[in-house]
C-alpha cells in the first residue's frame, strides 16, 4: 500500500510519462459545449476514456445525450465498438450525468508494466472518440436540431 504522497507521485509520473509518449493536445474540455468534456481515467483496476455530459440544465443534458445516442450505430460500427452509453450515470457524489465511455479492465496505475498498454489504449481510443466528435460536432452542438 502506498502513502498518499507516494500515490500522488506515481500519478504525476504516470501523466508525465503519458504526455511524453504521446505529445499532442487532446480535445478534453475544449468541446465548445459547456459542461460536455472528454476525460481520461485510470485507477488500479481499469482505464477509461470518457465523454461526460453534465450541464446543470437537465433538458440540455437530455438533448445532448439523445443526439449522441441517435448516432450510436455509427459510433459503434465506425469508431468505438466497445462504447457504453448511459443516460443516467450516478457519480459517487450522487450527481446524475450522462456518460459515454470505453474501458480497459485488469490494468493498474500502480504497476508500471501496464503503462505502455494504458498509454496505447488512451491514445487510440481518444483519437477515435475525437474523430467521431469532430465529424458530428455541429449536429451535437445545435440544440435547435431535434433528434
């Protein structure tokens, strides 16, 4: 078991190594849609690439999710066959968001031997997610176009 300081150091080393291995600017928070963000997640059981939809306005959250859901077949067939879509995803805090994600199980942040596998998963998966988003961005962003 690691101390809090050791765990923070490992996490910092992980993200530094990832940035050095894949030195590019990821879309992440720059979707041009408030409270719609791409994220990387890693712990000691899994790695995930996420698209979180969490506007405070429940109706906006519903519409953004339904727009992506209407593209589900394209997302799964052409970009990310393992994607999981969940309209009502409950965070540990109890907050409800919509989430689309892809995960890789049985990897660990604390085991450096997994890092190349995780880096590759993050890079390939996020690149595909971004390609999908850029292709359908105008449709997703336009709240006036109904699904």
